[in-house]
């Protein structure tokens, strides 16, 4: 296996909506090979991640790195340190993924093969409609967008309906605030019928005392999973207890770092579907390791991937390398031009992501398109 020596980094910022800026890092090694990773972080915090990567990069520059698991050692960072520092976890995940992607290029194999999988033409997706609903959040708007997703060929649709709920509310207030969210889910179910799977994301808004009641009401709408009613990182025991008292499947762990942390959640019964995010979980190899370990324990895996086209492509390769049965997330309706940002262009059709041919990721940034859509490019 070749040793990777990182040599240069280009930073790319693409404004998408008032809430979202996609952040990409194009990383080049000493042999001139380059790849791209995504550092997008919620609440427009991508700049802070890039600043941290910028601080770490000189320590890695031109140092031999055998594989992505060695990145922390070269940096002099304890392997467990990113578990409690989400910003550091994101920065480390980006750098680790870049090493594996560059290894794939030097080994002249697709990233799927580098990750131990078999190259495939396409992987199934589910349509997350939340990013397309930044205007109206009425039940009818949810239903209309879900119907559009089904018409696009998605056989699974996800919504995040509980805007009015937060953990500062009392139990009674939270139950009352849940009613509109439940109406949104009912509208989605009515729009897509019973043949389309329906997933519900809670964004960790619920008190443990409320989640069970809401889950039972959602079960009447035949949902496929109940995602993160509260935080797996801080409330794993309560999630485990909740799972014993509801009939719906618990999914989550999008903010968890490291394979062992995912395994712990599965063994505790806190989640039945893990959702590693390649941008935060420790990188693409760590996502594969977490997925395979969880499947071996009887759980399943569906990568968290509501961001830009680079992490979507990375996640598609990871999905292809894991023998799971769940589709990969795709945020529909956020941008009409997202496919243009890669060369070859991102191709999604009839509910499937089509993997490009070629070594490594199989695609690179289209810098002309990025500039055309108001993107900013910094660095060499």
C-alpha cells in the first residue's frame, strides 16, 4: 500500500440557501494526485471547520501516512479526543477520508473497491424533503413535496415535521406542540399512499417523557423509523428504554464518532439503524467499519447524507461497500444546479444514485460551474 503525503489544499465555498453553504476541500498529495472531501457543517459553521483543518494541515504536510487510521497519530491527537469535540471530529473525518480516497487513486481502483466492496452501477436513495420546505411548512406543503418525491421515483421519503417542539417545553406543552407535526406526517402519508416507506426525523427535539406517546401515534401512520427523538450521545440509556416500549424502529447517531461508539449504541439497544455521517464519524473507512460491525450485531445502516454532492458521492461509495438493506439519504429540492458542481455531473434518477466510473471518487469539482453559481475558491 502506498504512503500518502498530503501537500496542498484548496478551499471551496458554495452558497446554496440562506441556511446552507456547501464547503469542499480539494486536497493534493506529493505525487500530484488530488481528491475532494466535504466539510459542510450545519448552521453555517463550515468556515470554522476549514480554519481548524487549515491549522492541522501543516503538521501533516509531506509526512508519510499509511492509511486514514494513522492521521490522528501523525497529528499527535489521541484517537478518542474527537469523540467529545464535534468540530475536531469533522476536521479529522475530512482528512482521514482524503487519505483513503488518494490511496484508491494510487491503487487504480474505485473508492468502493478500496473500501472492500464490489463496484456497482447504482445505490438506492430515499428522498429527504425537509430542505425543500424552507418556505411554507404547512401540512399541505409537506404532502405536496412528498408527492413530488414519489413522482421522482423515490420509494422512501423522509420528513422532519416537529418544528414547534423543543426540550424547553413542559410535557403537556410538548405534547400539544406535537399535534401540528403529526398533522404534517399524516399529510405526507395521505399523499404518498401505503406503497412508499415514510421516515420521520425528530432532530432530538423531544423530552424522553413525550417521545413514547408520539412514537405510538406515528405507528398508526406506519412509519419506517423514528429518528433521534433525543440525542444518542447523551441519552443512550433512555433511548434503550424507549425502544422496549414502542413498536417503531429507532434510528440515529448522525453525530457519533468512531466505530466502537456505534457498536455500543447497538449493543445497548439504543438504535436499530445507525446513521453515520462521513463528514463527522471518523471518515469513510470508519463509516464502513461501523456499518459492518452493526450489521453483524443484527442492526442496519443508512448513512446520514443531507449535504452537498461531494459527501453524497462519498456516502454512495460507502453504501456500495456495506451489505446493508437500507437506502442512502438524499436531500431533494435544495438546489436545482447541484449536479453541475461535479465533473462528471452527479446523476440521480428514479430513486437511485448512479456511481461514476473511474479511480477514487470517480469525479472532481467543476470549478467553472462553482464560480458560475457564486462559489468562492481559496488556496492554490
